[in-house]
């Protein structure tokens, strides 16, 4: 009798403790960009086979059913309408108690608390996972857009935010400054592009652009520093002119000399002021330095590529490459390996003393067979040197007049901003900017070193390393 009683006691405790478990979720929010798939983790501790359990995922409330697994099957008919066809219970680890939930193509309304609920029939336990649908955008890009009476317009841009970001300017003391802000949705409202403009004057020492995600409470910041010496020089010039004007009746002869001097000085200042926005824009672009290499599978049969994939020249004859669908067959060109479909990218190419070259980007889907028409309408955005003239291959062509011949050319692609710029790295000036309609889904860097021309154009185009700093 005692043995039978002891066996029942043992059996009771064995069954009681054998069905006890805890459910482990995630102790921090799961942050997923809109449009992507979210995997909400959930598992049992200790590891227990959950094949015969009822597993219920719900959002916020028990009645808000997101996914139900019961009798070894998914019960889709009980789901909330907004989750029909959008969930998958990952059951490859169910024998060890792992049943993570995948929510496909998450949107802003998917943000919230999700509960993973295990039920054996005699015991149940649950755990929660917080999903935040949000994305941090790119680091703010600051540049001078225009010179205005009494001040300078400074622009800050950034892309890839979700939901709609907040933007503000701060001075060197951390004080907020009023500015105009434009936020627009791109890519079907899955991302936001922000542009904040501030007009300043006086003697600034630093301006900071701050863009933040209100959901994540995270900010990205860039700072523009301009020395006072430039503005002091302008003030000194203006003061000199006032002093001369006040003594006009006494110093008539000196006035003419001073006037000539000031005209020349003003011209120099105007030229210097005109160069400043371009140089600042170039400096900001270099922060998006990208590692670009050449793709030999696309190279025309006459071209010779270096072993490191960073330079290309005309070999003066057939290099015996097999003809493939990817290869240029008529135009002596080659593409970069990199496929550019979002964000900012900057690279530099040494052109040296070459007499003919073409640099830009092209549509990945564009045919490379036969004669090619270089123009944005045909999937090519490029600047070239040909017959001693610089031009952008627009329709019609746009003539360019660099202040000094470039020894190296920098290219900056802002995909979301729909902007492609070419810079003369030699004097840090802007050669040309394309800012038209949207780009195709995928772009690739485009290089054409031009024909050898009997040795006068034998030099190579070489991709230079860029660190983002001088």
C-alpha cells in the first residue's frame, strides 16, 4: 500500500513538473525597415517538443489573432484580415520549442507588441516581443546652395528615413534656429527624403544639422565649420570703402586709386565666394567614398585592365576576350562591378593628360551591343573630353568650361536625391550636375578611356582611393 501511494506521489510530481516551462521572447525592441520581413523570435526553456501544443501569436490583445497553430496545422481562417497571407510560422525548430513568427512586408501599422502564447491544455505560458517599423536615414549632407543678400543659404539633405523624420539646425552653442524644412516620400512612401534650409549671416563658427527618427529617438548630425577670416575680409573691404567715401572731398586723387583697388579686390572676393559653395559641396560628397573596381566581364575586347581592377586603357587591338551578353561590342567601355540602387556614392578617376575619355553611370539593364547613343534618354549619364572640348552628353550636348583642365574627376551619385555630379578634383570645382527625373532601379559606374590615337591617348583611366578626407 505504501509503495502504491509513493508511486502516485512520484507520478503526480513527474507530470506536474514535466509540463512546466517558460517562454523566451526578446528583451529589446525589434527594429525593421518598412517593406522588409520581420522575424519575431520565441522559444521554450527548457527545450520541449511543441508539435502537439497550441501556439497563438496575437497583437496587443488576446482577441487580435495574428497567427494560430493547433492540431499540428496552421489555422489561417482565424487571422485578422490585415495579416491574411502575410505570416509564416517558422517550424523547423518546433521539436526544440522554437516557433518564431515571420511577418512579411511590414508597414507602419504593424508596429506594436506581439505575444507568443504556448498552451499544452493543462499549462500555458507567454512572452512578448515589441516590433518597431522604422529606419534611420543617411548621415546629413550639408552644402551651400546659393548666396543671398545679407546671408548664405545652407542646405542639409538626407534620405532613407521612416517614419517621417524631424529636422533642425543648431548653432555652435546648441541653440535651435528656425529654418525651412521640406520632407517628401519616395519609393511608394516606404522612405522619406528631408531637405532643411537655413539662411545665416554675421560671423558663424559652426552650424549643425540634426535629423532624427521620432520612433527610435535617434538622431544623425553633421556640422559645417567656416572660419571667421573669410567674413572678416569682406567686412574690412566694406569698411575701407566707407572711409574712402567719407573723405571724397579731401582725397579726390586717392579716391580713384582706391576705387580701382577695391574693384579688383571685390572681383577677387566674388571669385573666392563663388568657389566656396562648390568646394564645400565637393568636400561633403567625398564623405560618401565608395570602393569602385572594374568588371572585366563587361570590358570591350580592345581594352586592357590592370590586375587590381582599378585602371583601364586602350590596348590598340583585340585582347581575345569571349563575346558574352554583358560585354560591350562596339563602344570601347567597361562598367564598374558595383551595382548602385540607393544611398550616396562618390569615386574619383585619374584622367591625367589624356585627350579623350568618358566617365559617368549607366542603366544596368541597358544593352551593350552595337552602337550606343550616350544620353540620359538612352540610359547613360556621362561627361567626356573629346576633340579638346569638355561636354555633358545631354540632348542636345552641354558644353563645359572648367577653369583648369582636370587631372582627376570626382563623381557623386545621390540616388534618392536624383542627383549626379562631376567635380574637377584639381581645383575642387563643379564640372556638371544632372538633377532630372528618377534613376532606373540599378546603375553602374561607366568608364571609356578612348582610343589610343597613335600613342597620344595611350594613358589609362585609374580609379583613385578616396578616404572621405583630404
